[in-house]
């Protein structure tokens, strides 16, 4: 997937005026926020599990080479094969070669953000294969030739009528006047269409939520059952995963699984949690004849040991974006790459370059809601602040921003002048705004006042109030 993050400002501006997108985004609060809160409240040890999960992933990242080697050994012992890919291109070529050797034509795919990242579908189509997304949301956006807008709900940006219109345009062999006004009608139609692909596919490709080093198993978490059909029915099962998905043991995996569904969809556990352990054995009734795991680096190893390393703990639950006021206003497509929202703002500069993603760390109010709900306790605002500093230091920030910050820094280093200036500004603005109590327009504040009023200052400056409170606490000494 080619990043278009440099267009974030223009896309965000278009998103806030898109009535249908805004209707779709309104579903996030009852759909994700409230269900998560209710489920988490039922688990007294949730915070302790967060600490445990953070420690597990920190340990794994500090010893990633050891656990990946152990994982490969176990996969081979189970009858599978591991393919190492430094870049997305290498991963795509490895998968295409497996498909060629199998004489494949149709390839079914479970939902995989890594596959989106490397543009796997486009590569397979260019090689003459027909990839078919089997997750309902991914299937919809594949028909629309769009990228996913959310980690776990790829078609979150769409409303029912848009989906119905897409199905009528794509499924031309069905009756034109069939009813498609209800969610059940839409899902039934998608299920019927996808059944043909499940039964005819030569190769099935899934992602992985976890790679268990102890057993060589890959784990996927789904709610539709498409992942199981994708990996069990075709002759060949290919898993595409980035390297940071490794965990040491089954017990470690189980601990993090207790956080994943609760944080993502508000479920205690997802409908399907599937552990794959290589090709089928002689006594198995079904399963693939071949099992391949493609392990992708694509810049992850370069993130280890940096300020952004904590982002590699992410388990792709989407909780941060579900609670982010910025994502909730502009949606995922505005971010211009496969990982949107706060985690994208923290991770994307490390993977696609700060020059490409410099707008994203600035697309945050730093309210901290993302950190509060992150099951892996990733310090997202700290990492975004790091990227803002790097943007300034590298000269990527706009000249107006650099000049403004330089002027502020000059004044802040002169406390008396700074205090005098803020007091004077407070009093002047307070006097000018005392009649209405707010401003509809202010110089240099158009980005704020274009959409809302600026409250007129009241009372003393923060520094004066702080000093007064400190004197009161110390009894005036």
C-alpha cells in the first residue's frame, strides 16, 4: 500500500463535511466504547492483565531473535515451512511462488493488515491469480476498490445503503429488485457469494494475531468463521505475519487473548480463536496439505531500541482509535496508510518515514484517552511527542510553526517578560470579550474559530493562580 499521509489535512477537511461518513462514525460509541467499558468492568483483574501483557511483550521484543528462531524450529518440526522476508516485495514474491508451484487460480484470504501493508492483492492479481477477501468488511471494500478504514472493522466508514448499492453493482447475476435494506439480507448475500470461493480455492491466506514460539502455532481471532474456512478447505494454507507477533508460550498467548476481544469489540472472547499447527496429519479429516508461514520484517527490526519500540507491543485491537476524538471525526482513510488512529500516528513515521507521515503525530489533542484504553499500555502520546520533536529538529515542520515555537521559546526563557506578556494579553482579551464572553474570530486563530468560538479569558493567568495556591498551601511563607 502506497502511503498518502501527506494529504492528511486535505482528507481530514473533506471528512468532516462528508455527511454519510459522519453518520457511520457515530456508530463507534455504542458499538465499541460502551461495550468495552461494560465488559472490562466485569473483570477485576483487567489492570493486572495489562501489566502482565506489557511485560510479556517487552520481554519478547528484547529477545525477539531467540523466539523467532524457536518458532521456526517448531513449525518445521510440525511439518510446515517458514519463509523470511525483509521487505514487502520479498513477502509478495514468496507467496506468489507458492501459489505458482500449486498451480493455483483462486486464492481466498482472511483479514490481514500486513497483507494490506504490502499490497498483496495487487501483486497476486498482477501474477494472474484471483484473490478474494472473505472477511465481510474486507469483501465489501474489495468490491469498492478501497482500503480499510479501521483495523477490526474495515468498512466502518460505510452505511447500509452504500453497501447495498455496492452489492447490486457487483452481484449482477442476482435479481436486480431483491431486498437489501436489512443487515441480515446483506450478510446472507455475501455468505452465498463467498461459499463459491471457499469451495473452489486452491490456496488460503490468513494473517496471525500471535506466533507461539513454544509450539510453532499461529493464532487468528475472528467472529465470522471465514478464517477457519480459508485455512482448512484449500490444499495450501499460507500465514503472513510481521515478526513482532511472536509470544514465548501458550500461557503468554492466553493472557493477552483475555485482553484482546474485550478491548476490541467488548466481547469476553471472540466467536472463533483458532490455533493452527501445520499441515493435516494422516488421521485428520480435513486441513491443508501444505503449511507455510511468511515472516515479514519491513522495517520492524529497525524500530527495536528506538523511542518508538513500544508500538511493537500493539495487538491491533483498535481500542485507541475507537476512543480517539480525532479519528472519530475524520475516520481512517484520512490517515493515508494501513494503520490509522493514534497507533498509526505513533507507528507510521517509524515504518514509512517521518517525511511521509509527519502530519499524523500532530493529529492529536493529547487528551490521553488512547493510552487509557490501550490493553498493552503503549505510551502513545509520549511517542507522538517524540515525533513532533523530530519533525521540528529535522526542519520538516512548516516555517510558520518553527518561527512561532522559536518566538515562544525565546520568551519562555525570560520568565519576567513571559509573565508580563501573558498578564497583558489576558487583560486585553478579557476586556475585549467581556460583553459576549467569547470571540467568533481572532488573528492567527482561524483554525479554531472557523468551527467554534474562543472563550474570553477570565481571572488571572495560570502562573498567578499557581503561585497563589502554593502560598496558601505553605501558609503564606
